């Protein structure tokens, strides 16, 4: 494969930018959370590419840990969103502006 | 041939990610996200990280996105699609910020002053590694070897983190009375 490291890093950066656009643009908390997952995904593409072009295994192992932590994080975050919905009956961030009940 | 595959998969990844961000329906967005994760796994195959590609499809495209779809359909948040985005000022500001970030990334990695290009190193034959670093291999055996030698402490910490996350989910989602 003659595709260089910069192409992969460019792809990862663009994916991260798209995830950031989703986080600051959307109102739905679930879509914001999916955009956060997209940013995490962009980072692991960059890590795998660096690991492959560096010839070491460390980046791949780091991605392994990141995927594990992301799975735990998604379970906990969605539980928090469900608890929030139970309390307020909405998940739109513009209606969740008050800190008190 | 693999170059063409890279460009195809990269284009599908970016387009489906963008569709996820702009799609008004959250369920459609989640399906676009699954497509993006599967093409990311294809990119991992191109980078010869086969084990991670399988893990990506199983964990991300399988477990995580099914959980997302389940919660989206459980909460039924698509009742009012009238005001989809935030106000005009946030829309303009986020688009301007996104454009600036894209220009920055393209200038950093696609212009003349990008990172030095390195050729693909040959895949090592010995999966258990020798010397100081663990060389890049394609076998799943090297993952197990690394997890139980060099990365023993992070492995244990990750296991404990999964346990605490499980207990946290139970505590958060338990319905307790409000007056207590």
C-alpha cells in the first residue's frame, strides 16, 4: 500500500472535526454522545496508523484499552441520560439549563 | 488496488459521519454511525490490524450502537423535529469554527509541510517480540503476550474499571424513592 501516514492522519483529523461539529451544533443529547464516540473513533484511527507506520505494537494495545473504556463509558453515560430523562422528560440540551429541580 | 480501497473507505467513513451529524432523525443518525464504524474496521484491515478490526465490529458496531439504538427508541425523542438545531448564532458560529478547523487540519497534513512520509515496515514474524519494543505483528497472539507482560497493570486497572462501571450503572439506573 502506497498510501502514506499523512492520509490516515488527515482522515482522523477530519473525522474529529466532524465529531466536534456534532457536539457543538446538535441539541439532542444522544446525538451529542454519538458525536463524542465519533471523536474517540478518529483518535483510534490515528493511533492504529501511527502504530503501523512505526512498526511497534504499543498503539494497537492502546486502542484495545480505549475500546474497553469506551464501552464502559457508553453504558454509564446512557444510564445517566435515561435517569435525566426520567427526571425531566426531555433530553434536549436547551431545555436542561437549570441545575436545580 | 489497496490505495483505491483506502480512498473508498475513507470517503464512506467521512460521508456517513457527516450524515450522522446533520441527520434530523436520531435513528437514521445511529445507522449512519454503524456504517462509519464498519468502514473504520475496513481501514484497520488495510492497516493490517485484523484483531482490532474484529473488535471494532463486535464492540462498537455491535454492542455500543445497539445500546444507542435501544436507548433512542426507548426515550422516543423524535416527537418534535420542528426545532432541530440551536439558534442561528450557534449554527453560524459552529460552521465557521468547523471550517477553520478543517482548513487547519488540511494545511497541517495535506500541504507542503506535512509529517515525514515513512514507508510501511515489514511485518515481523515473531509474535512474542524480542528486544526492547514489541514489533508490529498481525497475529492475535502478540496482543495476549503484550497484555500479560508489558501491559499487565493497565490490564488489571481496566478490569477494575469495568467492574466499577457496572456497579455505577446499577446505582444510577436504580429507581429509588424521591423522599428518602
